[in-house]
C-alpha cells in the first residue's frame, strides 16, 4: 500500500493507493490555521497515520505532492506559510520508516492526468493547477520535463506584464499574480463586485447569476491564462493543456477568453492548435500521480 498526500495552500488530501494502482481510500482536511512547521508536520503525519491504520496492509512507500518550491524532498518556500526549507520527506520517512518522495503538486497532478486520466492519449501535456497559486508542469512519454539544473519549471512565474502586479515570489507581473485566488478576488472587487464575496466559489455563483463584475473578473483572468498558455505553447508545443485545482471548476466563466488569448498568441507552424480541457479526476489524479512517482523511485532504489 502506498500512502499519498496532496498538500495545498489551505487543505490537505491524504489517501492510500493499492499495489494495483487503485485509490482505495482518501480524506480531505483543512490545514490548521497559522500552524508553524512543527505543528504542520505533526498534522500531516497523524493524518496519514490515521488512514494507514485503517488498512490491513503495511505502507511500502509514501508519495506526496505539495504546493511551493520543492527541492530534494524539502519545501524550500511555500505560499501562505513562512516555512523555509521544511524537510517534509525526511520527517515522513522518520515517522513511517518507508521510502518517501515529495514533489511539487503540479508535478503529481501532471503525472496522474497523463498516466491515469488520459493514458496513451497524448504524446505530452501541460498541466496547470488553478488555486491559491498557479502551479504548472510539463510531461511527455519521457517523463516530467525538468530544467537543466534538474528542478521543475516555474510556470506560475513566467512574466505576462512588465512591471505588473507584485507576486508571492517577490517579483512582479508573473502569471500567478493574474491567475490565482487572490488575483480573481482583487479584480472582482476592482470591477465593483459584491464586497461580501469571500472566495472564487462566491464569484462563480455571482457569474452564474449574470453579475457583470464577476464576468469581467473571470474574463480578465482568462485572458492572462491564455497569454501564459501561448508562451508555454511557443516554447514546448504541448498538444493539450489540462486544468485542475479549485478554480478550474469555474472553467465555463474563463475558458472562452483564455482560448481566445491562446489562439491569438501562438506562433503558426509549431503544431496544431492546442486543446484546453478540464480534468475530471482532479485531486484523484494528484494522489494517483504521487503514488506513481513513489513507485518509480522505489523501483529505482531496488534496481
Ligand atoms: Zn512570481
């Protein structure tokens, strides 16, 4: 049995994946508010431990996808927290005594949609997770695409506007500064939207009621998303973009403007115009992807 985790900015989903690759159990919990690193690690370990206790089979490995910049099993930096260099893989390994793999959550999502949601359907794809931040990952039949230094590309921080809105990375004008929960909420307010709206869910409900500010906020977000996707396409030419994360549930509200900006921004001759689809598996894809990555690294250790 492989223990799996999908750690977001506000909640965590944990699960158990069988040797046959089936998600047999999964539960979601809110992260304790303002938890420091120690409390966060305790929370993660006891959450996964409580699921593992429900199974007759022993854990053989752990795979986790987490938001933030991940290097060698540590969360170097993560949005919504003040952690620096949090050794998550080490902590899980010490608690459960099994090999542990920790990757960026966009990577685990990409792994899941590429292998489990669309097995064999595409030669490559770009997965984008729309939530507290914007995660992105590129994957092909050769595996996850890495930069020369071995780290995942930081798709959320490609620039879409010179000197634009400040970003969680310390820079400005990044794609994430225009395509994220914070970006959507602030543009909704700027367009005169309902001040009581607290989340993208509320803005989407307003959109469905025909609220003009919600329409404008989603259209603006969509345009930036499409511009970002065009840049990615011009670099890597993935035949499809797969969207996940909480805000992807509101795709109806922003996909038309995203597709329009994408079509406008792609360079002709690179390949057929890419498709944009919304994942139906969502968090299941992330958990199955984390299990596949854990199994791959377990096999490479045993070889
Ligand atoms: Zn940034």
